[in-house]
C-alpha cells in the first residue's frame, strides 16, 4: 500500500495521520508540541515520534511523501536542523510549511480561497493561482485583533478604566475578579504581566456568558471581534484582486464556536461582497497535507 503522511505540529500537540492515495485515513500518531520555537530539539523528537506511531500499524506499505505543517515555522532562523533530522529518520521526500497553510488546504480541499483563523491569535491567508497573500498574524503585541487574546484584553482594559475613573465594578469585572481570586482591580497586574496568551484568552467564555445574558459591553466586544476579522479578510481579497467566486473558510474556536463573532464576521463580509461562499466544516488540518502532497507527487 502506498500512503502519505500529514503532520500538524502545534504549540501543545503534534498529530500525524497516514492517508491512502484516495485521502482515506489509515492510522494516526500523537506526541507533544511540534512548534520549533518552543524548544527545537524536543519539538523535532515529538514530530518524529508522531510520524513513527502513524507508520507502525501499516504492515506492508511505502510512504511516498510526508507533508508537515508546523506552528511558528516561519520564525525559525535555520530550518536545516529539522530537515536533517527528518532526512535521517525517513526515506520519503517531505515538505514543511506553516500550520496555517495546511489548514487552508484542508478546509478548501486544496483549492484557491481564503482561510481566516481566530483562536488565541488571528490571521487570514489567501491563495489564488499560486499567489499567496495574508493579513494579520502579527502576534499579540503588534495585532491579533479579533482573537481570543484580544477579546479578553478588551475586558481587562475596561476593568482598569473602572478603577481609575471610580466607577462601580460591572458584573463582568466582578466575575473576572472572582475567577482570579482577587478582591480589587488593583491586583490585576499580578496576573496580566505573568500570564501566557492562552491563560489570558481563557477568560473569553466569561465574556460570552455575559453577552448571552444581555451585557451590552460584552456583546460589543464580540461584535467588534467579528468586524476586525472581516476587515482583515477583506484586505486579503483586495491583495489578491478577487471579485467573484470567493470562498472563505473559517477556523478556530472564536470564529466557529461564538455565534456573535461569526455572525458579525459574515455580515460585514457580505456588506462588501454579497456572493461569498463560506466553508464551516470541521476537518483535521492534516488532510491539507494530503492535498499538498498530491500536488507535489503529480
């Protein structure tokens, strides 16, 4: 049996999936983080472990190609380390791309279109006739508007305004303080300046809960998130000079799981381009590796 292996290496886990030549899943392997920027040596070991696990159940077969989508790959100063390790461990040819590229290929089935992702961070990537353009993806210091981190930070910033201007704490502020175990907003710096992006973004569900209860501020944050993500996506459409038959895929917990954000996003896009087609499927990003690998093999 000939097969292809797709690898999705993220900040917490690495998933490797073996696909037959028709794109059917055969087996899979899992290991720790695959983001080389966290710890290149350990990430490389995790990636190899996941690939080996996916190969183990296949008794008699030949791996024709390995495609890897790795978070943070674009920021790696010297990719030769991971390339040498893969060449030593496996005989098959391979390609390494950023993890957003495989997600794009997975949701759009290897076809042209735009992928907008909003999880802890946010980015929009478009591919048309071999040309790739993007907007966003600058990280939490330079941007990431519409992301989980950005949404949570709007609430934290409002908390500091309430404190400075002497307003009574809102219900949202009270609930955030309760979760943190604090009595006053004055204690907030202890958390903000020591927390990871993910720990800050973990407060989004509280904002969603308050929005669902009718809290105007929380609703506005989520609507604004959708607007920022739409604006980012429309920038990619302009860069690619697309006018008709635009397909936009949505990925990430913020865009796919929060109706207020998703509806705001879709409505703002439709104001500019009413004929856009939206893809809301939930598929493994490793499937994108299959589509990319097939193009290389052809």
